[in-house]
C-alpha cells in the first residue's frame, strides 16, 4: 500500500527544488542578458580606456599663432566673427578663435584655462561669447559628445571642473551623464548625420562623393541634420520650466564663472564677456523676461567687480531680423559686417 501523505510531501519537496533551480536559472539568464546589453556599448565608447587625451595639437596651433586677442564660444561666435576680417584690421597674427558647435560654459572654461592662458604667449584680451544665463549652467551640454569635447581640453586633474560639476548636477543629470558614458547615443547620431549628408549630396551630384568622405562645406551646410529643423524651434529662449536658472545668486557660486575670473586675473589677461543678441522679431529686439533682465544686471555687476569687461549686444539697432539665418545665428552673408559692428562697439578693448 502506498502512503499517500508521504508521497504528497515528497512531491512538494521535489516541486520546491525544481522551482528553486528554475528561479536560479532565471536569475542567471537575466544577468547574462543584462551583461549582453551593457558590455558592447562599454567596449565601443571612446572613454572605455579612461579619459580622452588632452588635445596637444590645438595648443600647438595656438602657440604657432601667438595671438594678442582670443575669442572663445560656440556657433554664436563662429557665425558672428570673421577671422579674415579681424586680420585685415588688426594684423595677420592678431587673433585666434576657439569655438566648437554646441559648446557652453564647461567647455569655455577649459578652453580659457588650458589653451588661451596656457600658451607660450599671453594674449592681451580674451573675448567670451555667450547667451543669456549659460555662464552659470556648467552642466548644460556636458554629457555624451559634449563631454568628450570637454575632456579633449582637460588634463587628468581638473579640480575646479570637478567641483563645479559635483555641486551643480542633479541626480537626474548625474544619471544622464553616466548613461551617456556607457551608451554613445550622440556618437551614433553623428554617424547618422554623416550618412544623411552623404545620401543627400549623392542625390545632388551622384557618384562625386564616396561614403565617409566630406561632402564639402557647401553640401555640409545644406544637408547637415542640424540644419533640417524649424527656424522657430532653433535655439529657443527660456521656458517656464527654466526660470530657476535665471536666479543668478543661487547659481554663481557653483558655476565656473568665479574660476574664469580668477584664472584670467592670475594670468594678467583681460576678460571681456560678450552677450549675443537672440533672434529678434520684425518689430524689434527679442522680448526679455523680467527675471532675465535681473539676471543680466547682476551678471554684469559681478564680472565687472571681478575685473572683467561686459558688453551686451541685446537691443543693438543694427542687429535686425534680416541679419539672422536660423535661430540665433547670424547669416553668413552678413558675417563681415557683423565683425565690423563688433569692432566698432568694442574698439576700446583693442587699445
């Protein structure tokens, strides 16, 4: 006779062991899947072997020129200042322009500290071009490909950059930064942009450009992904959710602005902060929020007290909508005149 109770207990024990084994296998499978997802991006990201190397070639290029005047900024600078026009007015080796697309305050700080003020020849003045409140937003555009650009201008030990990033990043920004290190989303985007440029140029002139080669400045300007966007959406001003960034007093201490002022003062080099005008309307200059006006007033007072100069192009009567291309960029057709306007407005800075 079979003992039904004993048999039932034995079955339950077997089922528990089977369930435990299945659970262990499921956990191992989950870990394996997670590793398969995480490992490939970690192996292909540019920082897999640690920090990207400092760009010695850029410093060498700077030393070869030995300029008296240096300009630092992003595409706002590039679209407004023509190097050839500066050379015609101030001399062949007068100036050096340090710019990169999408750069903001963290990149600007590193370019100032490790290129403009680290060369064999000390410049007389450094002009820093910026928009609105970005000088006190060190974490803005400091992830993915933007961070790699910052690393290329950084040495192994950068205490001020580390301090500012640690003090300014929210936990969401910290998570975004770490994920950006692991998953090179922007790197893939750049490759996609190049592919689209190549395909578009191929439609215009079939067979003339091999894949992976530059389509040339003309086609790049026409077909780059950054150009395929609405003018109204490009470089928009602060929205309601960003008004906290306009609290100058709350952000200046954790920003890199104090370090910029101190580093330039210690080097005996004059700083000039140049605020560019955002895209105006047909009726006149762009409308500014009261919070932004208050921010700019405090910013101007702060940098002036720190020994630097401040110039605001907002409201300049010569900067009308007809002079703009897209967003806040100046039209290439007006770039020479924009440079002349700059020299007229800030002529005293070159004396």
